[in-house]
C-alpha cells in the first residue's frame, strides 16, 4: 500500500446537479491493489498507517485520470488538417490515412503514437474509434493492454459511400466483430465497442448486424457519429426516407444506456427526448466542431432535456489529445452562444473531463473521481517552475481559480505523472508500459 500526499481536486457530484468542486489541500489517499481504501487529511491517514510509504506530490495538483469519450486511433497522424468541412476533411485527410492501416506494421506504429498521445495528455480511460481493418483493431487492443489503459474500442464498419478498401459486408463485419470481442472484451481493462462509422456509410443491413453484435457481446458499448454537420444530416435523411439521424440508429435498438454518440451539434427536440429516454450519452468534441466549422454545441438543450454529456477530443479532426484544451474550448463555445449558452465553471469542466466520461462509459463506479472505493487513476499536474501555469497556481485565489488556470493554460507538457489502477505509467517525459 502507498499513501499519496497531494492537493487533490475532483468532482464526485455533477455541478449540473448542484455539485461543487471538492478540494483538499493536504489530502492523504491510501491505495492498495490499485484501489483507494482510505481518504482524509494527510495527518489522519498517516496516523492510521504509519508503516506505509508516502509519495509526496504536494507540488502541483492531483486530478482524477482524464476520460476521452471520442477519439480516433487511426487519425493521430492527420491532426492539424485545417480548413475543410467534415465530408471534405474525411476525403482529404482521414480516409486516405485510414486505408493505410491495412498494413499491420503501419497500424502498429500508429497505435504506438496514439497511445503515447493519450498517456502524455493524462487520459487514462477512452472510448476509442477503431479501424476498418480487423488486424489493426487487434493491434490497438494490444497497445492499450500493454499500457494498462482503460480502453473500449472495436471494428469500424461501413458498407457504402466510402472508398472501396474501407468497405465490408454486414456478414463479414458481424463475424469479425464477434471474433475481436472474443479475443479482447473483458480482458484486463479492455472492452468491445460496436462501431458503425456513421449511418451515412452504414446500410440497414449493416445496422442490423451491429444490433446483433451488441446483443451477443454482453457489456459491450455502442458508438458512432450523430448530427455533426448540416450537409451530412441532409444526406442521412435522404438515405433513410426522411428519418431523423437519431432514428436511423434507434430503429435498430442501437440507442441505449450503453450508447455514446459523438457531436450532436444540430439535434431536434424530438431527438433529444429520444436520447434522454434511452439514457444514451453524447460525446461533445468542441475543438473538432470549431476546426471543421460544424457548429456551436447546444449544451443547455442537452442538459435541460436530461441527456448525459461528456467530452471527447475527436482526434484527428480535434486539435490534440488534451482534455484541458477541450474543456477550455467547451467553455468558449458556451460563451459565444450568448444567452443560449451555459456559463461553465472550472468544476463543470473537470466534471465533463472525468466523472461525466466515466458515467457515459458505464464506468462510474470504478473511476471518474478520487473517492474511497474507486480505482486510483490519476493525473499529476506539475508545471515547470516559472511557467505561466505554475505562476498562476501559486497566485490562485481559490481552488476553483486554480482549476480554471489548469484549463486555461494546461497542456500535455504539464502532466507530471499518470497512474492507472495504482500503477504509474508516466512521469514527465518518462513513460513506462506495464511489464507483463
Ligand atoms: Zn469522430
């Protein structure tokens, strides 16, 4: 067992439901077998456990491990392709790169780059949009397992309107998905996600096959894209006889409490009602939405409809792995919406980056905050002395103010350490996968 001594900030209760930032200036967290078994003032925890080693992290801040609910593994190398709307960006940047993952050695390099991006950003849990090629998805699972990250991912499936090398059939997608799930679902911290790319590129037969896989893999998740771009939405409606985008999934039973749908920038009120009734979650990806000019996310309408919302980086349309940047951009978007926006405090941003994501992924009992009984998944924010963030933290007027500075100024370079299930996997520029 180890006692972690730190200034700890987390959000065990949603600020959207009256919760506030929990801040403990000199907190002791006793961790054994990866689980937090005691929490309190350091002196009190220490007095009860005099023989346990102490790891002193009082410089900087300790936050729960960050949770990214939408991030594309094959797109790490195309981050920064600016200047195009969604469908043109896919054709120019994303899809050519995704075709290259047919080469499994190439896929292995991409997976290495991708996992390094997550770890460096302090992301310990992620719902990862996989690849269209089953061997590349195996490689992604291997990389996540090697590092011990909590990753849910799966085969991306499409049977129309994409370049031919990315297409499959409903039968083949079903068989390959079941085989992948058989190899990886429930192994360590890994789970399977049924992942049609979007209903634009998935026929009714493909969506039926997705429903079959979801039913045949207990505990699997469903993820896809939703209402991202107005042109895309029109195309989807034309393909499905005028149906709403949510209905294209819902009619196949794919909108449930195990569903995470990315974007939803342009929902109708009826769609929001359906999402809320089914208990589905939305992954809000604010830098992606801005980079592709998709629109300003209507957070207030989601919250008022009772739809769960968390954050996603949407790498590679998103501009990086850091959920601090996504949180800041989410704040910007709400400011720009004027009276229709929601004023987000730093506690809201931390909630959206941690506990909301854990809840969206069905992991709310395990991770998302640093309470007793939770896994010790944590990120140590440790800016270099003299850096504007270090100056800001030294001069913060309150814990909420300190946390605002983390979202305003924090980058992956400020991540001083990362733990998953009590195991340290990164410290500054040093990174270490688990030896197994
Ligand atoms: Zn996406």
